[in-house]
């Protein structure tokens, strides 16, 4: 009964009072995204990736310190630091490439 009332209320609204995104011919909403919005979103994504890489470097550094001279544990910690640095370099270069491309649009 409550659902019927809700449907009646929603159907009674005038079309000019309903705010909706413009819809394209294929039925999908038309999102107004510009290069500034894309740059902001990608900046957030790359910042999160950089923060994660920094966290992994810190954790691997602690593992290296706490390894106690064990060659296997120190080697594993060194690999973690190297992998995190490579990931950080890739994230920084990807951000630079994206910024270059977005500024050219």
C-alpha cells in the first residue's frame, strides 16, 4: 500500500520540477566532464598510489631494521624497498604524462 502511494506521489510531479541529467539518444546520461575534473580525479588517484608506495617503503625499512642480520629477511626487505621505489617512479611519471596530455586538450 505504501509503495502505491509513493508511486502516485512520484508520478504526480510536474516534469519541470524534476531535476535530472540530460540523457543522450542511447539512454545513457550525458556527464559534463572537462579536463579539470579529469585532472583532479587522476591527481587524487596518483596521490593515493604515492602514499601507498611511501607506506610500503617505511614498512620495508622497519623490516630491514628488525631483520637482525638474517640474510633472507634483509634481502626480502631490500626487495620491498626497491619494488616500492619503482612503483613510486612509475606513479610519478604516469602523473606527469597525464598532466601533459590533459593540458594539451
